[in-house]
C-alpha cells in the first residue's frame, strides 16, 4: 500500500492506464493548438485587410477565404482531437473505475466480517459509488483540461512575447493579479476556518438527514414528526447560514477575477494606444495590437475552466482518501502452504477473542476449549450476549482468534485456504439472505455446478418444493425487488436447501428456526434432521427443548463456558442451565391473559420450578 | 418546461431571480465589447482613409470607457453573484424542507418500502446538485442563448447579409440536437438503469456478505456484481462516445458560421458593397460571439443529469400524502369491512371483514403469508385498503388525521428502531412531556429498569447508531416501555419472541402482560398456546378468514386451527430431537 496523497495518489491511480492517459494528453495538446487556429486566422485576415484598407478591392480575396476555411478546419480538427482525447481519457477513467470497484468489493470480501458489520453499509456503498466517481472526474475531465490550459497558456505567452513584449506584459499582469487575489482569499486563515465550519455543518446536515429519514417510521408512530422535522430543519438552516457566509467572503475575490479575466482588453488597449500614438502609421504594430485584442479571450477562456480547480481537487482528495481507507484495511491473511483437513472434528483450544480495539477490556470469548465430534451434535446455549454466535462465526474464520487456535481435524483453520475452509463448513444463519435472483439460482448457490436433479432434491429435502411449485413461475420466480417476497420461514427453508445442496461435512446452525411459524417449524425440523446425519453439527439454540438430546451441551455466560455436559447431568447440577430450563418451561407455558398476570406468573414459576 | 420543472424540483419560479440578474450582467458585458469594436474601428480608420489621422483622443476616451465598464461590470455582477451563489443556499434549504415536510406526511407503508439511504441522499446529495443547477447552470445557459440572439439583432442593423451568414448554420445545429434528443434520452436512461442496477447489486453484496463469503463468492467470483459493474462501464463509455460527437458536431456547425461569414464578407468586400470597418467589426465579434454557447453546450450533459435527479424528486413530491384531518372518535371499536389489499400486484387480503370491539383480545393466527401482519398495518394506517374500509368508532379511518390516529395505537413489533439518543430520551418518545419518574416507572413495568441501571450511564447512556448496543430482547423491552408511556387504548402486537433467550423471553412476556391489561389488543401469534385465552381467535389462510371463534370452539370444529394446534402440541412432535415440551 502506498502512502501517497492527493494528486500524486490520483496520478498513481491514473497510471494504471498509462497508455491511454498519454494518448489523451497528446490529443488534448493538439486540440489546444488547433483551437487557437481560428483566432490566428482572423488575425491574418485582419492584417490583410489593414494592408489594403484604403483600397479593399485590391485585397487578396482567395487568401482571406482560405483563412476562413482554415479557421473552420482548425476548429474541426480541434474538436475531433478533443473528442478523441476525451474518449481516451474517459475510457481510461471508466476502466479504472471498474477496476477500482472490483478491487474494492473483492477486498471487502476478504476483510474480517466485523469490519462491515461495524459500520453502516451506506457509507461503504457511498465510497464505492460516489468517491470512485470523483476519480473519474479527475481522470476524464480535469487532467485533459489541465493539459489543455497549460498548452494554450504557454503557446499564447510565447507568441505574445514574440510579437510585442509590452502588450504581452499588459495582458499577463492582470491575469497574475486575478489569480493572486483568488489564492490570497482561499488560503486566508479566516477562510479556512469558515470553510471547515461550512463542511462540518454540511456533514452534520447529511447525518441528520439520514437520521430523519431512517427514524421516520418510528417517529410517525409516536406522532412526533414535527419535532423531528424541527431538528433537521435547524441543521439545514445552519448549513445554509454558513454557506451564505462563505460565499459572502468570496464575493469580491471571485468577481474581481471574473471581471478582470473577462476584460483583458481594458488593460491591453491603453498600452496599445500609447505605443500606437508614437508610431501612428505602422501597419505592423496596428495589426499586432488587433491580434492582442482578438486573442485575449483565447487565453482567458480556458482559465475559467480551472477556476474551480482548488475546490474540486479538495473534493477529489477526500474521495481518494475514503477509497484508500478501505484498501488499507488489512484482510484476513491466507496461509502460505495451505493444507486440507481429512477428518472433521472441530476443536477450540484455549481461544480468546475480542471484537476490535474498543472492546479490548472485555473479551467476547475467554479461554474457550471444546471439541465438537463428527457425527455428534454440540449445542451452545446461554443468555444473549454470552458469545454463542461469536463461536459460530469463528469457525469459518469470519474473524481471527486473538490467542489459542481452532482446528478442523488436525489442521489449524488458519492453515486452510479460504475456499477450502468454506467448502468444509455449511451455515444456516439466523437471518437468511436471498439474492435478487430466481429461486432456482438461490438454491444453486450452494453448489453452482450441481445438476438440476440435485437442486430439486435439496429443495424437496428442505420442505420447500411444494411452496416453490405454487409460485407464479415456480423455480424461475424472481425473489425481491419487483419479484415475489417470501415469508421468513420460507426464506429460511431455502437457506437450508442451499446448505443441503452444499453437503459440507461441518454444519453450523445459528438459531435456524427462530423465524419459522408453527406450520413451517415442523417442516424445518424434518429438513434439518436430514441435513445433520453424519456431520459435525454445532447448533445455537434458544428453544432448549430442541437440543435436549445433544451429545454435548455447552452453557455459556459472559464469554466463558460455565457448564458442559448432557441435558440430564446439567439439570441435576442445578446451575445456570437448570435455571434456564426452568424459565424456558415457564415461558413456553405462557399465554397472554388479561388481569392478574403477575400472580399467574408466580404461579407458573412455582408450578414448573420444582 | 417539463425539464425546468424537474431541474427546479417543481419550483420553476426559483429561477426567475438568478436568470434576471445573470441576464443583466450579460447585457452589461456587451458594453466593453462594443467599445472594443469601436477601438478597432478607430485603429483601422487612418488606414482606410489615409487623409484622416489616428484619433488618439477618441481612443483614450475608449480606454476610459473600458475602465469605467470594468466598474460597471463589477457592480452588475454583484447581484448576479448573490443570486447565483448566495441565494442558492436559501433555495436549496427551502427545497429540502419542502421535501422533508412532504416525507413526513407520506404513508408508513411507502416509507418502509423505500430505501432510507436513497431518500436521505435525495434530500442532501440531489439537492446539492440542483442547487448548482438552479443557481448556476440554467442562468448561464439562458445567458448563452440570449447573447447570440441579441447580437444577431444588433448585427443585422450593421449589415444584415453578414449577420445572416454568421448565423446561417445555427438552425442546423439546433435541428441536430433536437433530432438526436431521442437517442440521447434513451442512452441516458440506459445509463441510469445500469447505474441503479450496479447500486442494487452492490447493496446486495454488502448485505449478504456473510452468505457470499460462506459460499466462496467474494469479489470477482460474485459474477452478478462484476457483470453489473462491467455493464455500467460499457454504458458510460457508450453514452460518452455517442452523445459526444452529437454535441461536438453541433458546435462545429455553429462555429462554421464564422467561415461562411468570411466568405460572404470577402465576396462583398471585393464586390465593393461592404466597407472594411464593418467587416472588421464582424470579424472581431464573430470570433467571440459563440464562446458562451460553447460553455452552454458543455453544461448540457450535466443539465440532462440534473433533469433526472430532479425528476426523481418531483416524483417523490407528487407521491400522494395521507389524507384526513378529523380527530379519531372516543370509541375504539375497530372493524374491517370487506377489506381487499395487495402490495403491488401481489394480493394479500381478500374481502376480509372482522370486528374487534373496544377492550377485546383478538388473535390472528395462520400460516405465514396468510395476511396476518397486513391486518395490523392496515389498522395503524400504514396503508389504505384497495377496497373496503377500516372503521374505528363507527368512522372510516381514512377521514382521520394519520398522526392523531397513531396516538390511539401502540405497536410492539419485531424490528425496534432506537434513536440516536439516551435511553431515557428513547423511552420519552412515547410521551414527550413525561417526567423522569414516569419514564422510570414505565421502564420498571416493562422490565427494563434493572438492565438500564447496569449500563455505563444508566438512563443517560446513548443508544442507537454509534451508541451502546442492546440485545434484541432489551430493545423490545424498551419499545414496550415506550408503549407503556404512550398509554394508547389499542395495542397491536406482533409476537416474535422466538429468537430470544429464555430469560429475556420471560421478562418480555411479563412486560407484555402488563401492557395489554384493560386495552383493545390485536395480536399476530405464531405459537397458538400464547393466545389460547383470546376472546376470539381469527384463523387466516391465503388472505382470507377461514375460521374464527374461541379456542375450544375452534378445536372442536376440527378445521385448520385444530390441525395447527395438534401439530404444535402432539407428543411425537419431530423436533430436531424428540421434544417433551410442556
């Protein structure tokens, strides 16, 4: 990873398409030169006219028409080269954009899972969409523009000085002056202060807009949209006020710049008149003066283009920084000499783990050791926040452990190549995620090369065949975004079908039946039973009844395993598991009533407590 | 006109001021130009008429005039600048608050359907673009069109033949742009589609990253994302590549006028029917007259883009707001009459009629997708029914102010949104004027007091985005505390306690029992046992009510309910392991 910043970093990014960029630069230069041809042609025509002013009939008509045509040709070639150069830079830019997006999304895929869950996907999405586009602005527009301006300016200055030094100075001094005023204003400390304030209030307004929109449903429910609106309105007004203040500050500076650059003739003419009055009859000088008067706009026009350069560059820098911040995030390292497990017991060996640095003081997992054997079910139970899901997420290496190790068979999972590891473990997560795609493809994700019969078999095994057949287009029905929305239970069964199709030797179930409704739940259990045969199964369950017969129950609390054993043993030990079992039975017996509820609760607790 | 409407987010009047002042400034810009032409005439004069000497005094006057025009320009530019930049902030702020205000009145159903990130971006990002368009781009473009037209009129007086030749190619350019606008629009919308698609795929990638990782599909291997990025690249290049030549040929056409003018001028000059000075004036003006037009054409693409962004905003502003001003009546009987409802083309409820008297306890049960939750949403007026009516206290709720109606209803749903605020602040959302004691009392009743005290700053702990994280069960209890404080007569409940650990679950149950006491309760239940004591159990299937009655009645009638019940309570229920559920 490089540590270059700003423009240097941008050029580095652009350098990935060096050839195209050079072509674009050359074409832009050529275009800049050609664009000056019409001005020059007009000058030559004027000169011809001056020479024969007294008797116009003697002027060389063919020559003047030739210059007229040259002006058009020059302009046309200028346009064509501008287009060609623009295309070169645009193609380069769009390719770089594409490359950056692929690189970023690939990189994100390799990052520990915690990175993405730790921040809003909105911010990441914004980086991949908007920040990346800022790079496009620079490469496709700003860079060729810069070349264009530079070539035009240099060429013009050279020509001007060759023609007449004094007029050239009269032309350049105001330009320099205009820029000086501009720069002095922008770099002033008050300006910087105000700029920062303006940006801060903008950021604040953006954040409050997000909060406003996101919270709207909840705010509405409590009938407080007016307050919420008022808050957002305040931030909006604050941004407006800072913005106005800032523009007020820039007012005179940018107006001076604009007026001066737009009326260079006002500076050239007095010098010209002075010189002309000393040598009134000179055709040569008169034509040079006319040249300056006609050409002046040729030099100032492109300058307007770069007037906002400072601002855009600041914008771009910010975008590049965001991109680099993602790219600088270290990804989960791949083993140098990967090996593959041959047996599939899962062993945690004195594992300590914490999420990120903020939680450094509290380990999410502390000294976890257990072995989940092949062909057996290992169940994780405990209060929420005890670390059950963390264990499940460590097996596929979504995070790396701090100390200790996790082994599959005899192989440390850090020694297994990610694709191999993923092929070894199948998951059914708490919230099932379906792609915006057909039902068929959503199942086939489990094993993309599976023949259709296997996909249908998996769907049948997961008890989803029947409801899929009921969908408008059966297996070809699109899910989500204008397609069909499935219920939570149906989505989950599709996720199970995926896992069945994958048929990996290790199965991790995270609260897999949480959202199933009664009808589905029954079918889900059947599906899971099929799936679990002869596998190493790690299951996180809240409904304790579902894991009563598990070969091993690990009871977790505050990141530690506090009890372990089988159901009966744990019950008779009378610890946390016993307490949980009691409240579980109490909760399962609950029914909503009206009146004297608390008494009823006490009663239930007593009843099941014994 | 439509375009202007889009660009200004449905407020074309906001253009008047910037356009007016920009035009004034542009007109002032003609003065130094005229002086320049005069200077050229004076310089030329002694060469045309060798007997007349160079009029230096007049030239100095012209210099003075130029200097004065600098000041004049500066003065004229001030209001233009203020209208362009300064007022833009005001215009954008007004537009933003209009949009935010509108958003507030939209149906909850609509808001839930939209991606909040997208909406927020409309309020901030899209408006920032419009800000630029209103204040800057449009006035500039209008100036760019007005100037050449004025010049054409002025030059016609000087010499109509040259003026005509200078502008002869202009109609061709306009025709070209006009004829190809269809292609441009098509390409533009294709590009937009590719962009939206890439955004959608990216969102999917980020949301599903865990599954994508688990199935070895990260980065390039996630073909759908890769191909959407590739398509976006292809469309971007295509748009640039095809629209570019159109714009550039239009420019070339316009610029070709200069050459035509030179040809005509030379011809007339040699023929003796044109004097040199006029020709010179035309030459000088001809080289510069089209400069503003060039800038305008460069801004054309941006304008198209603005049009699309603005169009989206206009569309949102046109989205019908929830109607109704009446206050809900004091009587809280709720009734559905022949209600039919669907999301887009998916019909969810078909002619459902159901009455829930005040103080009653109604349970909705049935397979998933049968329309249970939709009934709750219709009662809270997230949506209005397609056919039929929802009635409260004998009146159609469509006539009632949606927010006033929501004051009558408390909802405890699965997804709880916590504001970026303290715990106390979050509970206070139930009733804004609640005292600290009332908040703590509500928290106690909702079984949150104990866990709140364990938080670092107790009731003053920040939660929500960037704040302390709470478990699902804790969040749910906070939402119950809110509802306690709100003290609404109707409770809508979506029972979803399945994903919680037993201890949490028991606490929530206790909290719910306290919440529902003495109120009208309508609950979507997954576990039939929970609601066996309901006054009425409504069994739904495929968007219709198939059975209703009390628990015993339904059991004895041996229908769908009886089947569901036995499935949940048969002793041989095939759980993962043989279950002995109480």
